[in-house]
């Protein structure tokens, strides 16, 4: 009788293999974001910390549609916002937002932010999500709210405030702007974004239909330990990755 082994993120002996793995996951996440309609013009970005140059991160080039991004399209940016590898423009707000998050959170490998429909809609209400479902419990007491909108995040002071507000949590609601998630893997950050967007949609629908009944604190706290772990976020992304690779293998180019 075979013994079931709980899947875990891979561990690499060579930094080159780990870098390629992160790049492949990053390109796949963009394809999935494109399929799910998270693209909005040139807005939106996912970053992945380089495993060797840990103050550098890989990101999508500005102006490239999510649904067409390949590994070879990704650009590498250093701590000064300079493009180290790649021949494409950089969205300046990518650097200001993500650089401060990566600097403040050494545990964060990836961060995702886009202007998706329900995240934008929910952000206008100016409050946190309630634990209305098992899925929403993944974010229970594990997301923050940036309470005011002061324009595009282009300055260091504003991006530092954003990183401070995120704190040690997995997600951030930026009022009148959208949502942002982080993870210890690209897979985790991407999955939390997808899940948070759907939780925003679910609560908007529930509130439009009537008076939602939140899960009680004790149960929501317990459920968070079951569905809100790093491992759960990583594992939840794997079926999506496998499918997008089968359907769009060119993303690996």
C-alpha cells in the first residue's frame, strides 16, 4: 500500500533552477490573470524575488498584455529601479510599491497587485472583508486596509506607508484602488489574489441580496489555520498551473 505524501514546494540545489522555476510560475500567473480578466490597460503587476540577487525582482514589462507574457518577456529590476535584464519599459509604480514590500518583508518571495473588477469595487467601501465563507476565512485577521487614497503610488513615502500597513499579513485592500497579496512562493501570492478577488465578489453579492451572517470568531480563527496557511496557498495554485501549462505551453519560452 502506497503512503500519501503531502505535496510541498520544491527545493533546489542550483540557484539557476530555482530562478527558472520562479520565472515559469510568474509567467503562468500572468496568463491566468489574463484569462480571469484581471488586466486593465497597463495596470497590474506581479513580482518575484530573485533567489540569488535577493534585492532584485522579476516583473512583467509595462504595456505587455498579461495573456501573452512568456518567461523570456520578464525583466529583472534592482533595488534602485534600474532594469538589469530585459529590453522593455518598467511601470514606475511597480518599483515604488513592490520594492518597499520586498525590502520590509524578507519572507515575501512574490507580490501581486492588479485592478480587477471586484477588488476595485470592494476597495471603495473602506473596510475589511468579513468571514462569510470558508474561503474568506483564509484572510480572517490576515489582511489590512490602507484607509485613504492619495493618488498613484509613485513616491517612496507613500510606498513605505503601504508596506507598513500591510505589516506581516498576506493581503492589503487599498481604498479606492484595489487589492494586493503576497506569498512565500509565486504560487501562493497568485492564489491569494485570485481567492481574495472572489471573496470580494462573494461579499458584494451577499450584501446586495440581504444581511450576511458572518462565521463566529472562534470558528473563523480555526478555519484560518486550516485554509490560510502558506502550504494551502501554494497547493491551491497547482491545478491552475498544470492546466495553463497544458493549454498554453508557449508561456515557458
